[in-house]
C-alpha cells in the first residue's frame, strides 16, 4: 500500500486526456507548486514512549513486534481520506503514533490493554488503515504516548461450520484473503467495498461497512453473527444464535464502535455458497429520479439484483461507473444491475436463479422506463470496480481535490437530501464537479454517495474541511444520517451527536466509561465529548 496514496504503486493510473482537459478548462485546475514529499522527509513528532514502557509492551508481544522505525510510524499515521493524503503528501506526520505494536493473540491484546490502561497509553486499533473519517488519527493529548495496535498478525481463518454456513475469522484478515480462504470451501462472504484490496474483517465490523453487492449479500453488519472483543475491563463474547430475544443485542453495540469500546479479536460470519454464475448489465434512465423510482420498485417488489447501482446525470456523463473507460459516459442515467447465483442454492438472496431474477428485474426496469443497454456497461463496471481510488492519486498530483461523502435516508426524503448536499457543496466550493450514485437500497430507503472534484486553492485541507462542515450541517438539517457506511471517526463526531441527541450521547459516554475507564481506546473517535 502506498503510504501517501492508494494501493499498489504498480497499478497507478494516468489521467486520460479528456479528464485533463475537463480539469483545466472547466474547473481551472493547475499543477500544485510544491510536489509531494518522500517518505523519509515526513516530519514526525519525537517519540514519547519511554524505554521502560516500550519494554513493557515488548514483554507482552515480543520485541520483534514493537516497531518504532520512521517508516512504521509513517505507515500508521492517519487513514486514507483525501485530507489524510493531502497532509501526508505535504510531509505532515504530526498525528503519528509513537510505536506500532502487533499482538499475536486475543490474550496479548487483552494484556496490552491492561498495561496501556495502567500507564495511560492511548491505543488506536489499526486494521487495513483505510478509514476515511479520521478514525485512525491519534491524539496523544493527556496520555503518556500513543500506540497503533496493528492487527495484521491476527490473520487466520479459524474454522468453518459448513452446516450453519458460519466461518470464524481473526480480525486482521484482509478481504481478498478472506475470499481466497473461503473459496477453498466453496464459500464466499460477498463483501466487496471499493477498499476491498486492503481493508480487514475487523475494520469492516468496527466501521459498519457496506459493499458493492449489498443488495444481494447484505451489509457487513448483517453478516456478523458473533464477536469476541477485548476491552480494558474484560472480554465480551457475543452471539450464541443468529437471532435472539435475550434482551438488547449487544453485538450491535460493538458493530460500528470503531475501536472506542474494545478490540475485536474474533468474528463469526455468516457466509454463502460461492456463486457459479454471474451476469452484469446496464440500463439507461432519462433522469436520476426515474432511475431511483425503478430501484425503489425492485427493492420493494423484487426481484432484487445482487448489485444495483444508479449514477446521476453528471456521474453518467463523466463515465465514473466505468473507471477503466472514464470519459466515455453518455446521456441520461446509467444503472448497473448484477446477478449472482449458485446452481444449488438458487441465488444469494433467495430470489431464484440468475436467469429468473434477471428476467423479473428486466420486467420491472422496463415498466419503470428503463432502456436495456446489454452486458457491456455492466461488465465494464465489474472490471473497473476497484480502480477508481487509483485515479484519486493522479487527480491530487494534478492539483485537483477529489473526495467522496455519503449519507442515507428514506425514499420519500432522498430528493431533499440530494439537493441539500449539492447546495452545500456549491455554497462552500464555488463550482465543484459533483457526481452522485445510489448503490445500497432497502425497502424503505437508500444511500447517496457523492464524489466531488474541485481545483485546489490555498490550503486544500482547509478548503475541503470548510466544505465538509457545510455538508455535515446540511445532512443533519435535511434529516439524513451522517454516514451510511464510512462511519463516524473524528470527522462526523459532532454531526453524530446531533443525530442521536443528548440522551444518545450520554448512553455512548456511559458505555465508554464502563468499558474503558482510562479512556485509552481511540481517544477522540466516535464518542462525542459534550452532550
Ligand atoms: C478508496 C476507499 C474506498 C472505500 N470504499 C468503501 C466502501 O465501498 N464501503 C465501505 O463500507 N467503506 C469503504 N471505505 C472505508 C473503509 O474501507 C471502511 O471503513 C473499512 O471498514 C475500514 O476497514 P479497515 O480494515 O481498513 O479499518 P481501519 O481503517 O484500520 O479502521 C477503521 C476503524 O475501525 C477501528 N478498528 C479497526 N480494526 C478494529 C478491530 N479489530 N477492533 C476494533 N476496532 C477496530 C479503527 O480504530 C478505526 O477507528 C473506503 C475507503 C477507501 C480509502
């Protein structure tokens, strides 16, 4: 993983000429004056942890697993939001942890939390490092020091229960490895977020992730049937049955807790039989509203495809649904539908075989005014589904800020939310390029996912933070949730407080105080500081 960008450097993407022309002529993008720094030039604060404390940590995990090198600290500084990358490219490593610690078992995690609580060392659980909401930004204020607790050594598939279709994993398994391990059993998780290549199972649970095939396989929190969590006050082991009436479901308290309540050390996940047939296709709608109405019909009446995604007019024109062929969009709004099924199970969501679901969905999409475009747009989307983040690095280098943000709401409120976000962005940024798609649908509502491109001006971090503040306020005012799948982190903390209200905030604070009395776990993330 690039320390100041996304992914495998060998897969870096050149900007196509159409995109360069668009940036130059319509957005006024100019190359930045100062090039990005090299890793060795990132400025880090002096390490705060004393030798005896580092020794105490090494006693728990072994000295080979306590890293204090410049490179290890840089690679665990912040996540992968655009402000994170802009700061790293500028050489600002001020949020670096003092050390990176890699535990090898649940017991080691529990013991580390005990030592760190006693010594007041802040602990930032670190999965794949792909947080885009400031969920990994260390704050050492009031602490002896900060460690990044890298879960990369906890990377095993522990067991598979083929009868219940449940697999037990350690939290540091990255998504591609999870799929590879499950494929050996003829199984799949079916969780394919755009961060698939690097994000971990523990991170998905901690941040309530949702993948591109959520219509068929569900969100990640739907997949979690059990969890083990190490907290400073003891171990939580949750999930004896898929569903239960034994009081409130405490699994839900851990899902989305972003490392602020404890460290997930084991996950029991519902898995599916791997599909042996996949088909993707494109449809065109005249307007975003017409396409959204068609998605709603599919979500409410069925049959629901496995993948369902609708780009608005601007995103369709730019061609963002086909990142490998960007610049080749068209008019109207492109809808991508994908169908996956196994011959034995008859489909990932119980809607039947691929052919039957495709035909059923086609009838609904046609009735709602869709024009079939055949397999090509769907297959192009499928080929390029993980490549868009690579384009961001090229855009940043070219002098454009590109960032994504998301929300969700009930169908009846979606148009208001869509307008509110676009208006807030225009008010804060002048004339940015704003694209949107819907890619997660439910019977009662859907998510809205925006991609924003704007010429960098002055301090690009401050420029974006100003816009983000305006959007957060607009989402709250328009009745949407502050996040459908990116989570809260630091960036959404205040808006989350507004969303859950003072009683909700006091519940979060009480749970935090009970599980983490010294407040060492991910300080500053998730938990609002005032009611
Ligand atoms: C290019 C890009 C595309 C993305 N696309 C999507 C998408 O399509 N869908 C989506 O849902 N998200 C997406 N994300 C956001 C991100 O990938 C998710 O939030 C993901 O769940 C984070 O997983 P991770 O392993 O990288 O966790 P990290 O980023 O390492 O951690 C995320 C948070 O969880 C905490 N944490 C991590 N592991 C544990 C653990 N074991 N126990 C307790 N706390 C823990 C961390 O402290 C942090 O607060 C994207 C991000 C990027 C950069």
